[in-house]
């Protein structure tokens, strides 16, 4: 009898010991050694107009060009041609556009004097031969058309053509004879205009130097630009290539466009200051340039904020499964991430009961998932949300029922981060960033946004970053001095 008593006592003690047991576990943190996904920014071309007013070029030409272009007041020179000729510039050289050519128009006054001598069949010597002298005056406008092009070494090349047209062939009427002088005048004009073409070429090469000007723009654009507004933000332009369009003569000026290929980012993280300027690469010329800009913006949710939102939704709330058979409470939750994985570190307290037996679990486990943007609700959500493999292995030993419940789905459903407000702020920010009237120096930006679209979520060491792409028009201008 006593033996049976002790056997029952031992069995009761064993049953009592099995009735309530506690398992404490600490799962190892997931391996997040994967390199974070590199943010690939779309490329844009920022157009900077370069304008050279004709007045500036004309002033240089008029300064270099003499008033009297040609003067011959000797009948007996040039093989005794019996002609005196003076070609005088009567006004300033005027510059205008003619198709793809820069046209220099030169107003000329031509004075010509002709002489006719005759010995009358030997009656007079050459020295004493009678002569008739007559002079005449003509006005003429001649055109010098130059096609200008910028070369890959930044020099300016010119191709010039001379053009003029007589409405009536000039002759010199000396009573008994009419001397055709058109070819003579043309020969002189051609000779002098060729000199002027050489002068124009020389001045173009000397004055039309764009490299230094474009280099100034290139360096200035690399300075981060603070964007005015309630949210601290910076426009960051990272140039990588340089183009020049063709030189286009317009009504009052020569115009070409420097296209600076770059990535354009608006960031709410203050960039480092005083970095080394990237050198300007080799020039690519005669490109057709558009003015579309693709602006990348980021809306960041730091992990501290994400943790607070998750705790508000989940911490301290008991979840009950199978009519109370299983209970689990998230006591603490901490959000982090790297690479493509968002990680939730969860401290759980749970209890399961089967008849007279119950088991408690206290432990720290890890979930992993991939964040994505849900456009309908304008939220960042998590997909493929599940226990990390090492946490799963521990829980299979102590709380297999968790995998059969919808526990992870309940947690996943609460992992939502509204970004509607942030997107609206980014829309305003994008507009502000493209309109910068005071960049410093002589540059200013003007533009507009046509499209704004959230694309993906990327993870840095400190943030979930919603990548937002926008497109629009952007031009850089030069302030009036």
C-alpha cells in the first residue's frame, strides 16, 4: 500500500511538473551581410543656353576693320590700267542670320576714275597724248556668309562665302568710249572681302571661346543646392558628360546649347560639403538636345519611426488562437534592414495549453520581409513576411503551433507605413527644386514637373527609402547682368 502511495506521489509530481513549463529562447540575428542595392538614378540632360549677341561680334569687327578698304590713285600702276579705284566702308558691319549662316553685310562706296589716252595715230607722244578723264561713284552692299561650328577641341571653325549682285553692270562713260569696270571692281572687292573673311575667322577663334564658360557652369552645378520650403532638402546634380548643340544664328544673336548629362536627385539628407569637383570630360559636339529632366526624389522613413509605428500597432496586444488554446503577445518590436530585407526583431511571450498541460515561451525572434509600395493606399507594405530561418528552427522545437496559425499574417497586416503626406510634400518639393532663381554665380534654373510616380522601396542602414521618379522640363538660364 505504501509502495502504491509513493508511486502515485511521484506520478502526481511528474504531472505537476509537466503541467506548466517555460521555454526561453534567443534566436540569432539574421545574416544581413548582403550589399545594399545600389540606387540607380535615371540620367537627364540639363541644357544651358549660350548666347553671343551680334552686337558684340560686330563691335569687334568694326574696331578691326579700316574705313578705307582699298585705295589706288595711280593711272599708271598695275601695268598701266588707266584706272583709279577707292573702296570705302560707309557704315558699320551688320550681322544677321541667313539660314544656318552668319551674314556680315558691309556697305561700300566705290569711287572710280578712268582715263583714255590716244596719240592720234602718232601725232602726239605718249607723254603729250591728249586724254579724257571721267569719274563715277557707286554704292554697293556685299555679304559675307560664314558657317560656324564648334570642334571637339572647343575651337570654332568657319566656312565663309562671299556674295553680292550687281543690279546693273557698272561702266565708266568717257565720251568716245565706255569702259566696263565691273570685273575690275569685283576683283578688288573679292580680294578685300577675303581679307575680311580671314579677319572674321580670326576674331571668331579669338572671341568665341566657350570652354571656360561651360566649365564654370559644370563646376557650379556640382554644388548641392538648398531648396526653400518647410522641409529641409537639397537638389544634388551629379554631371557626367558634356555636349554642345550646333551653332544656330538667330535674329539678334548666335545661340548654342551646352547639354550637361547628369543624374538629378532631391534628398532630405544634407549632403557633405566641400567635395572635390569632378573634372569636365571630353566634349561631344553637334548633338540634338532635349530639355526633359528625370528627377529622382526619396521619402525616407527612418527605422526609429518605423519601430514606433509598429509598436503602436502591435506591442502589448494579445493574440488568441483556437478558442484560447494558444495565446501570444508581442512585448517589443524593433525594425531594421539592409540589402533587400526588412527585419523585425520581436520579443514574444506566449502560452499554449493541452488538457492539464501548458507551456510558456519567452523569446526573441526575427521576421524578414521585402518592403514595397502599394499605390492604391499610398503605403509601404511588406511582402514575403515570415520568420527568419534560424528563428523558425527554434520555434519548431517549442511552438510549432505558431506556424499553423495566422500569426505572421496578423503581424504583416499591421506593418504598413502611410506615405501619402510624404508624396504630396515631394510633389511640392520637386516643383520648388526645379525653380531656383538664385543659384549663386550667374545661373538660374526654371522648370516644371509633368509626372511624379513612386517606383520602389530601398533600404539603407538607417532608412526605408521610397524612390519617387518624376519627369518634366528643366532649363538653366543666365541672369541678366
